[in-house]
């Protein structure tokens, strides 16, 4: 029963990460939003950026293997976005839920 | 006071060395100007956009907000010094890749403060035909060699910028450098002829010896001695490879040169 409630809860709350680009005055705009759907990541936003993310992937900083992560890696990809985009010019948020 | 005649150094050389020893005007501005306002940019570790009074902006990364990267030796609380160390190496090499970076206090927090690059572009914003241009290739080649020198374990698409014309590269986010962590490099120019412009810079760095010793002293204030020694060994190794073959094979360079 508890497992079922947890599963329903997980599906009710969509996990997503916003990626912001820094403008000249210090303001940030969202250039992409990556969310989890059926275990895969879907990113929407700036076409070139999203295509780049899809093609090149991001680094997995959870160990020193240099492994690349792609949309198919689902939650792991979302979790690692903030370690890849942290320069200030492009920053990723923590995982949010809605 | 040693006269230039006695030391055997020309007036010009002494002047040049003095300039290397001193902070540049830009560094002084970044260090001394008061904050006008700042914006928390969020994300992992603290990153702030800071507008200075009387002009100037920068990216501030406070020491106390630095957070761990799993699987890496580099310790939080040292990244801000590594940012400054990377800038100094770049300045002495004359690569002009790292925006001026100083260490200063803002709102009671010490951290690295790097000049902001307005209208910066990311790699994904550069069209393919522009990516292939020779001038940009030279910039990327320089970045590749620079990352060997500072032993960067964190160079990827979002850790370098291009100017608004897409011709000049800027190496940012250099905090995970100088330790013996595995390298993460952007492009690979393994075995390709090193552009003459870069060969010249490396040659110029090697002489005079005094310039190297000034840099060594400055780096020792920021990094453990063994990391400084390893960095100089890598520069020597790269200089030798270029002198001998005019190219660099990446398997010939290790952390210790």
C-alpha cells in the first residue's frame, strides 16, 4: 500500500531542472527546462542548446570515471545538470518538483 | 639596490619583470572598487553577479559556498585560489584566455572575483562554418594546451566562452585545476602542429628565468608547493615537445610533466 502511494506520488510530482543564461545586467533567463517523463529526460527551450545537450550529453560528476550521461539516463542526467552548469553564465537549478 | 649594469639585465627587462610582479590596473579595479549590487545566480556552490560602483562587473565565487565534487581530490575551500592561480599562469604565458581574476572580500565573504564578459557566447551558439575558422581553431588549441598546464579536471562546453564575434575564447570556471585529478579536456589536438603564435608564447615564457621565478612565488601563495612544481614541469615538458617536434602527443604529458 505504502509502495503504491509512493509510486502515485512520484508520478504526480514532475521532476524538472531549469537552466538559466546570464544577461549583461546580471539578470537570468531560462534557456531550457529539462523534465523527467517515463524515466527519460525531455528538454525544451533554446533549440541549439537542447540539440547540443542531446547530442553531446553531460559529464557524470558522481565519480571520476568521466562517463557521459544522456537523456536516456533519466533522473541521473537531471541530478548531474547542476554540476555541469555552474559557471554563472549558464547555471542549472536543483531538481524542482511540481 | 642592485644596478641594472651589475645584474646584467637591461632596463627594458627590469621594467618588464616589475610589471609582472605588480597587479595590473584591471586587477586593482576589480579588487578595490566597491560593490554597487549583487545577484545570487543560484546553482551548485555560490555564484554571484556583482556590479561595481564606477563601472565594472564580475562573477564572485565565495570560498564558504564551495562544495565538494565527488571522486575528485580537489578540496572545497581551495577553488577560489585555483581560479586566481589559473589567471596568473595565463597572464604570464600571455595566452589571454582567463579574464582578470582576483581574490577579494565582498559582503564579508572572501572569494574569487573574475571580470564579467558581456555578450559572451557559448559554443553551441557558434555556427559550424565559424567553428572551423583558423583563428578560432588557434584559440581552441591554446585552450587545450592551457588545460594541460593547469591540469584542468573540468573543461567542457559551459566552462569556456567566446566573445560576441565568436573569435576569441575565454577560459572560465578554473577552480577544479592543478590537483592530480583526471583531466577533462575540451578538444583534442593530439599530434597536430602547434600554431606558431602559441609556440612563440611558450618560448617567451621560458626566458628570462626571473619571470618564471616571479610566477612560482605568486603561485606558492595559492597552491601547495608540489602542485606548483608539477605545473612547471608540465610547462617544461610542453616546451620541449614543441621545440623538438612542433606538436604535442597527449600521452607524453602526465601530471608530473
